[in-house]
């Protein structure tokens, strides 16, 4: 039921019609055209839910286009149900009454969690992985814009997020970013949870964080830095850019891990797989080259904020 690509393959095989289906951004969802000159292809616009798509087909099958278009659009609506369209309406701030909301999605009356998954490719394959793992009427999983959205009642959010990441990595070998935000309430709360989760992914990418699973508790510092005004950012960047640019990858990793471990030398040395004395030597080198002793909380605070701004501007 959930595998849209399998349906497209069966449709092409059973009808004997070769075609290509792609999204408006040229992401190819399916292609059974083997060897047809591009000049001999026709293109027809169609809609997959709220997403515009293109159907390419050989001119020799021109008469099949209306039926093919109808079959694909109908099947998509069947697979990606109207409940998902209701979620899209909420995410886009369109008016949704509480009655229609709770009639269609009764699980929203309890505390819910919205997960957001970002991948550079293979979104539909990743969506199928999620749907196979969470085949439950009280969980919605769908593609919205550039993300996979999962909405439902979850006990241990972090455990589920890590499980999703591991499943995607093992099944389709694609790195992904996952964030989540919990809420209780109606349409506005869902939209706010989506915006929060979107921000967490933006921060993770902007600051090139090693960890790829995030919630609001983990990214408070990054959120504060992200909202520093541009003049202050420019001042700190100008002051530190030459210092940071001279650091090699080993020192950069040391700064990141030392900050992640809360300036704890023993823990950071363990995470870096180095001896404590080796870490102390590196910290001394950072002090010598930058003038900042990041074992000192106040100096570390300024240094780490400037470091994140440098990473942001460098990206």
C-alpha cells in the first residue's frame, strides 16, 4: 500500500507503457523509459498531493496520458491520504477547526511529538522505511517540502529518533538529520513544533555539528548564537577569523569535542581517544595561538561563540 514506486513499476509493466515521473525540482520518482529520443517525449503536468510533478511519455503513447495521469494521481491520494493534507493545511497556517482536526486525527488530543527528517536524496525511499517501521493509524508519516514529517504519540522520543536514523542509514545508506519537538494542543501547536524542529536542523547544518539527532534541550547555545545580531557577529568574526583559519583539523576537532564535553578534560580526552596529557598539550597550543585559555569558563564562552560564528560564515 505504502510503496508508491512499486505501484508505478506495476502500472508500467501491466500497461506496457514506458514513462518517467519526476517532481518539479527534477527529482526522479520513477523511470521505465529505456531508449527514447528526448525529442520524441511528451510532458504532462500533474499533482501529487500538494506537489507539482511531471509525467514524461513517448509520443507513441500519447492517447494513454489522460488515463495514466488519472491513475497516478488517484493512487497517490489513496496512499497519502486526506489526513496528510489536513496536516499540510495546519503546517501552512490554513484554517482548521478543532472538530475536524480531532475527528480526523484523534491521537492529537494527547501529548504528541513531531519528528522532522532531512535528507539530500532518496526521500521517498526513506519514507517507505519509516512507514514500514511505523505502520499505525495513530502515526502519520509524509513528505512536506524538503522534509519527512512524522507525527504521533511516542514514549521515548530520543530512542525513536535514533532508531529512525539507524534504519535509514542501514537500508538506504544515506546520512540524515533528525529533530523533534513535543506539544499538546491544536493546529497552532503543530505549526510551532514544525518551525522549532526546522530550526534545529538548520542549526545542525549551519554549525556542522557531529551529532545529527536534536531536540530543543541540546541546541540552546546554538540558538542563542544564531540570534546574535549581525553587527556583533561581524565584529567577532573579524577578530577571530585569522586565528581559526590557522588551526588544522586536529585542533578543530579538539575544540568541538572539548566544548561538547562541557570543558571536561577527562571526558573530552576519552571521546577523542587520546591521553589526557595530549589534550592538555593541545589546549596549551590553542591558548598560545589564540590568546584564549578555553579551560577558563569566561574565555571559553567568548571563544566558542566566535568559533560557531566562524563556522557559520565559512559554510
